[in-house]
C-alpha cells in the first residue's frame, strides 16, 4: 500500500512538471539575426541600411524574442564559423548548440540597379526546418519589399513547429550499495541535488540481462524491497527523473540477496534522565555453528520527528545490553530501533520500536523583557547530579544560540541578562550543568526588550532674545524610573553636526541656552569670555536644536524634529560721537542718547596706534576727560550697555585734543637804556598771551618767580652781582610756556 501511495505521489509530481514544460513551449521562439553582409563593393554603401530595416521589421512583428547581436557573434566565434562557410548543416549545428530557435543570415549584392538579397533561415528543432530564398528588390520598392520579407519569414517559421530545446536529462545516481536481510533487500545511493530531480525509479529483474521491471518510485536516495523470502536473489537498476519528467539512463545492474541473519534483540525499555535516554534490551541466544546466525554486534537506530528514515547512531559489542543516547534535544520525542548483525555484517530485521523524550534541564522557564535586559526564572531540577545552569541566547528561535552566562548551584532559579539592544526579541534556552558536561538545552522561550524611549514632541525655541534662546518641549509621559532625563543638541547649520549642550533632569522640560564653547580667537571677536571658559551666543545668529530623552539604562530616543531660533541682532553703536579740541587741560565728549542703553563705556587711546582702553562707565551721553596733558591728542570711542549688561558694537572713533602751552619767549637779551640795563625779548605769536613771568635763580640753584610783567622787557634795577634769569609766557587761560634759555647778567 505504501509503495502505491509513493508511486502515485511521484506520478503527480512528474505530471505537474510535464505540464509546466508544455507551457514553456508556448513562449516566443528565440531568433538570432546576424547583420547582412555586402558581397560586392557596390553594395557596401546600402547593405547596413537594408540590414537594419529588415531587422526592425522582423522585431515589429512581435513574434520572436530577438537575441543580442553580440551573443550571436560570440557563438560564431566559439564555433569557428564564418558567413562564407554557413551551409545548411553548419547553420543547424550552430543554432542547436547555442540554443537558437531560429537563425537568420544573408548577404546583399548589386545587380543592374536593384538589390539582390540572399537569405537563409534555419530552425533548431530539425534539419528539415530550413528555408532559403533570393529576393530581387528595385531601389524604389525597398521599404515595401523588406516588410514583405519580414512577414514571409514569420510565415515560414510558423511552419517549422519551433519550440525551445528540451532540457537535458538528470545525471545518473552514483555509489549504489545493496545489503540484504532475511526478508528484505536495502538499496542506497548518493542523493542528487533537489533542483535536478523530482524522484527516482527502481527497476528489478531476476537476472543481470533479464527484463527489468519498475517496481517502485521514491523521492529519497534509498529503497527497501520488503516481504521477500530467504535466499532470494534479484538484480536492481535505478534511474533519476527530472522535474520535467525526463529520465536518465539507468545505472548498471547490481545484485542483491536476502540472507540469513541473527534474530533481532528484545527491546525492553528506555529510561530517560538528564544524561539522555538509556536503551535496554536482551540478546537472543544462539548455540549453533551457523555463522549467519551468530550475533557479532548490535546497531542502534534513531529517528527524529523531522526525519523520514531511521539512521544508525551507534554500534555496540555483542555483549552489550544497554546504550545511552546523550545527544538529544530537549523536549524532542525520538523513535529507536535495534538490529543484530552477523560476522558478514548482515543485519536482522528491526526490533520493536520504542519512543523516548529527554528529561528537561529546568521547567516553567519564564523570560521577562525590560530596559536593555531580560529577567529569566525557572523551576530548578531536583536531580542531585545538577551543579548549576548554563544560559544560552539567540535572536531567533531557529538560530544557533550562544552561551551568555551561567549560575552555580542546583537550587539556582534566576538569571539577569543585561546590556542588550533596544526593541529586540531574544530567545533563551537553559542547560543543566553536570559533573561531566551539560544536558541538552531546553526549548527556547522569547522575551523582548523595551523599545527605545519615545521621542519628545512640541519642541519650541524663542526668537529675538539677547544672546540666548529659551527652549521648551512636552514632557514624555513615561514612568520616572524609565525616563531619567533629556539631551539637548545644537548646531549652527540645519544639516550640520549637532553637539550635545545639556543634560536636563526628567522633571524639567525647558532650558535657557546662553553659553557656547569658546573658539580660538573668540575673546577678541566677542569680548571677554565667561568665567567657565565659554562665551555667550552670538548676536543675530541662527541656531538649530533637537531634543531626545534617555532612560535608566542609557537608551536614547530618536531626536525630535529640528527647530531654529535667531538671537537678537547686535546692538547699534552709539551715534554722533564728538570730541572737543583746544580746551585747556581737558577734552569733552558728547554723543546721541539711545533708549536701549542704560550705561555707556568710554574708551581712549593714543593717536596713531588704533588701540583704545576703557576709561569709564557713565550714565549720561557726556564725558569730561581731564586726565590729559596740554597740547595732547587722543582717540575716543564709546559702547552702549543695555539693561542685561550686553555691550553694543564700539562706535566710530573720533580725535580730541587739549589746548597747547604758549611758545617759549625768544631772543632774550640784555641792553642799556638811559644808562640802565634792561632785559628784552620778542613778543609771543599767540594772540591770547597776556603776560610774561621772570624767573631768577636763587642761592640753592632753583629758578623762582621774580616778577610778572605785561610787556616784553624787564628792568634790572635793584639787582646786584651775577644774576641768572629765565622768561616764560602766560596766556589768558593761565597756561604757561616752558622757560627760556638762561640769561646771565653781571651787575656791578
């Protein structure tokens, strides 16, 4: 009955494959068109145009699948064929080897004002599928005639009954082996790739040259010919069948015989524990001398639920009465059978078949996902041989797992797996650790870590604030033990690099951004740095912001949408600064008042050096600089300061100067007038000089003021001895010139 079902299944598979192949014959024929060749010098100029037009006409019929010209050329080259040697047989051979359904070649020549076209068309299905004709085309009828030729080619090809070249047969099965038991003959061979075959047919005969009859089909690389009699001999052949229903040549004939063999052992029981499954049996005793019935050993067979046949997992000695299978997957039910074999390796029939399942390493395994962690728990195994548990993890139920940890002690019942990825499902298995090795792993249980935190929403940024930006966002509605805070990022370009500027506690959802890391040269460009080495935001600058949140494990959400804000433009510098010139001992400064300024910062520097230093902060738009020298010139500039102590840009500089001292009186001389000696000097050029001061050197060598005069002379009456004098001029503002050179007079 099983043979009939298998044969019916294979027949259905072959029928489906054959139907699919029939559908393939309905596809378009593959046509290879090689451009026409000029047979004369006169034909060279128009051959390419005729070839191209004919090719296009054939293609427009939409009857063929046109192959690329390059592929056609490669085929001709590989077959060492030229167009001059393309006979009917050569065309057929090339088309058949290359898989062309239709092959078209030809030549063009010029005869008495007309084109002469020789065409050959061959189909690969048979040598009788051949058509050749010569066409004479007057020049004025070329387009029309070429269209007729294309239609004629289609009509001829339809008569060829062309179809795709049938696929080759599958390869023959290899490495066929045959063994016999008292009631069956077993055949095995090397499996072929599943893409090559749909199944195998088994044929049997009574002699190597007899008539082989198909007795079965199978999809497996093996077959057991059962229900035979002892000492029967048969010959077998096997052939593969493709999915297209094509059969290969059968293998050579192989002989198989049923043979005497020991009786199978009595399979008593299977005991399962953590170490695996222990199989126990009794051997059937034999006291005779027939070698065929002597037990020389036992073979252990096992089959898992996903396996179609039993396979040998062990061979043991004839004295063995038990075997432990320790290579079992946890929770899987296995089927076992035993055979006895004689010195000639002839096996008995199968014993009875028993089933077993390995004992679980642990039970009630549970996995609960958390923030980048999974908490595992289980009921420990009560076996005293358990020394601990090994934890295995994978990212898929069918993926290979790796050991990620272990816990010692038979009573251990939990394990925390941390440092995991966000939003990933992990699969866990547990194996019990024994003195020697581990038990099979338990069936995997899944647990998913939490997704990364939700992205904060509602981020806003205020515009037009002085050197700062106020940001706010909606708090993430999550437990405080999960969300620990927010990260704020800033960039000077929307698509530029975003730098983390702040870490904000969970309960706060706003931030005042007013500091930036100092750049090289920023002190001179932006003024003094803040005490912590930062500087304020720039005036009139646009900044871009994103916010994210993070949880207790450091998992960060995706960043929010980007928002931007522009700081207030730089404060205008004070306008219309003016500085006085010519005032004695002072320079006065005035400028326009501005409502945005609460204070003003006055700067001064020497003329010609273009550097100024701060003098004073004043409340009003006026300043009197008295810390000056007579005749000095100075550069002045002013900054405005608003209520937030933010300074404006510095004003345009102006120059102020004090009134200079009078010139030193010149040409100081002594002369006599009316018998009296008089000191004379030139009048000063300054119009506001009112008087002159006469200085006399005293006995300690210091010039002291002797007298003030309002003319340009001084009488020496009343002075005696050697006298040393100097003269200085004074103007109306009391400015006094430097003293003249010493005038020495000897009065007797």
